[in-house]
């Protein structure tokens, strides 16, 4: 299938066209909180190139979270609008699984656990554990990383190696000091890694999310802080 992939869960904003799970065209902006401006431009460029090839989008994959509340809302809104207008499937993909796909593409990992981390400020991260087939081994949660035990609990203790990565991982290096802990630098969530995951979902019989009612997985609900301006509440 020809799938438009959208990833906006962190400061990185990216979109890609994947055909049969293989990325054929990508646009990406690194470390800039301007997703609302960049994403529509990226998608326009990708669709224009696709039209020149006389191809059309057959599904839209979107990063499902966890991650930035605002970023996820921007990506989801655009994806839902396209799916509604074109009457094609909406395929939400676990953001942490996208990070795992990026880590696996960076270096072969044949044994152990993958531990993607998305920064949730201070020493807290959004994380889960995945096997080498990118399957989750537990529930995604927000964890304050104090040491290996706080991160892995019993589920990781029997594994010889644990690979951790993502924008929340670098700050954890000072406390993750066991020999089995291996940090992988430079792994970011990118749309180009979503095509293979989307194809896997479709092959397993997934028909797509309900476009009208689908919401991203924020993990933590957004809470507006009270205004400090005198006279406002």
C-alpha cells in the first residue's frame, strides 16, 4: 500500500511516503517547535510528488503517542482530516514502537530488550520495554528514572542486555550504570520508520481507527496552568 506517515510526538516533525513498507520520500524538521507550520507544507510536497508519479495515498499512519500534547494534536488533526476526506484508513502507531524501529535500523539487535524513552521533564520519561520483534512487554508508563530497578522492574532483570534510546535517554546515563545497560545515541521518532509498522498492522487484519472518535494516547492529560496575570483566573 501507499501510506502517508505523520510523526509529530516530539520536537522533531516529519512526514513520509512509504510504499509496501519502504520509505520513498520524506520531509523532516529537527528540534523546532513549529509543527503547525511545517507539517502541512511537508504533506503538500509529498502529495505533489506522489501525484506526479500517478499514485494516491491509500492509508494515513499517525504517531499515536505518548509525547507532546500539542504535537500529537497537530499530527492527529491533519491525519484525521485527510482520512475523512479521502475515506481511507487511519492507522495510529505507538510512538515508542516507532523509536524501536529507528534503533533497530541504526544497529542490529538480536537479543535483549529495547527501552525507548520520551522526555517527560526532569528525570521522568515515557517508556516501555520491547523485544527484538518490536512487541511491547508491558504497559507504557511515566517513570522517574532513579536507577535500573526503577526503570526495568522484574521484567528486565533476566535479560543480558537492555538498549535504551530516545530524547529522554541521554539524561539517564548517569544513573543507568549496570554493564547490561547500553545507550544508543541519535535515535529520534521518524515517519520513515512507520511504513513497515503500518503494513504489519494491516497484515494482522487491522481495519483502521474510528476517524470521528480517535484521540492520541497522551498518557498524561493536559492541564492548563493557572494564569499569573492579575485579574485572570
